[in-house]
C-alpha cells in the first residue's frame, strides 16, 4: 500500500517550479479544480461524492434553521440589517460570546432563518474517514484535526516510517493557511518553502525505506492573488431582496440567487451574464459539478480569478474589508492559472496524464490507494 498525501491549496504553478529539486523521481500534472470550497471538494476527490448527493454545496444551504433561539434572535434583530456596522458587530458578538461558533456568520438577520450551516469537512476529524472504504487499512495523520502544527504531524509521520508502516494517509492545511495571508509572489514562496521542504524531506525518507511503494500527492485547488472586490448590486436593478421575490447568498467568490418567479429569474440571469466579473453556470455545467439541487440556488454565479465579493456572507472578515492576500473558489475555465491544483506521483508502475479533471483524479487516487 502506498503513501497518499493531500495538501489543501498547494498550487500547481508553485509546485512546478520546485518539484524536480524536491523529488527528482516525481511526475507532476495540473488538476482543474471543481467549483466550491474545501467542504465539498475533498469529498469529491477522495470519495467521488458530489454536492447533490450530500445535500450541501457552499457551507450555507437554503434549509430552514433548526435552532429556535437562532430563528427568534434573527427576527428580533432584523432592524440592525439596515445599520451596517451594528449588524456586523452584533453578529460577531453573538458568535464569539454567546454561541462560540460561526452561528450567524455575516448573514443579514432577515435571511438567516432560511439557511442552515451544512458544511462538513472530511479531513477535520478521522471519524469522518471510518466509513469511507478508500481509507480502510490506512494510518491517518490529519493536520486540521485539532489544528496541529506541521512539525507535530511530520514527527508522527516519521515515527510511522520507523515502525515500518507503509500504508499512510496524510492531510495538511498549511498551504491554505499561508495562502490566505499573503499574495502570490516572493513572500508566498518564501513562507511556503520551509513547510514544503519539511514535507518533501519526509517523503524522501519514505521513498528511501519503501522504494517499491507509490507516493501520490494531490491538492484540491491552488491559490490566486485577490485583485479586486466587487459589489453586484441586484437591488438597484431588481428591487429590494426578499424571500417573497428574490434574494442572494454570496461568500468569497460564489453567488447563489434564489428567485420565486421564472420571469424574474431569467432577467437576473441575463444581467449576470452581461457582467465581466464572473460566470453564470449553465444547466449542463450544474450537472457536471453535481449542483443541480435548487436549494443551492436557482442561479449560481462564480467570480473569475482574482475577484471577490465585497458583501461576503461568510463572515470571517468585516464587511467591505475583504483583502486577504490570496484565495480560491473562482471560476477556473480552461488552461492553467494560479488556482490550478496539483497531482504529484512517484511510481514505477504508471505515469500521469498531461492534465486532470476531478473525475480522473478520483480514479487515480482510488486506483493508487486501493492498489
Ligand atoms: Zn482556503
């Protein structure tokens, strides 16, 4: 059994400059990321399960909030939606002090009862892997489980090698954390270098000890510099957002529009198609990405690389101040860009294709891991 490694957000355009020095025996290929974020991408790559089958696309799904106190508080605090800083501050205070979780995020109170947080991260807890056949028989080390340091995870990995354990699955979050704090370029490269070297030193030790075993490293997406934040003001064109007419969810780069009437939906679709910032998914693309469920939006609009929504509901940053260095979740299109993910393989049995889409990457992962 091989060594299988997942590194969240390890960009192909970064790795292609480094990998020949880090692992001279390795093959590297680009992987085009699917739409969405880690909470849905990991499951697609490793379990071949897509949003339609899981009932979740972006973390917040249009599904009535089950917690009564959240629904009541949302109703009471609705007036704060019209006082922007107070709305944001009150949601932060509720989340930090009372709920101690991302309960309200940055969702306007009047829409909050309509949504539930359904995001589930595969690699945040080893229990999630117990029922997934692909991980059966693997020793698992997850950096995001309990927010462990890279050094701590590498110690555990090296210890496994010393105890002659070959079947290892490692998952790392360091590249995603670094990417969200700085723009692509010298600083990003310098910050990533130390961690990537540490990982590849471990890979070299495994390779030396178990020369016959395959080593596969995959990332879910890359990292692209955030260039511009945009506000798509549908209210100016289509009137006030309301559950009775239309409303839209937006996070970093994805907007999901819910419209009750077909005619209005068509007009909003035509408007979104005319914008230069992003791409409106066609029905066949929704099928390809497994997001046909209307609870994911009657319309799904994904921003092009480098654009982020100014009025982001996700709630980590204050309204109008989302300048986080780099990010992902953008519309990818064809070809290679900083958001392109990586597939790296050390194997005497097989070679990589020149370019991967998610379904082929899943087949490769399955075939290597279940060897
Ligand atoms: Zn990320």
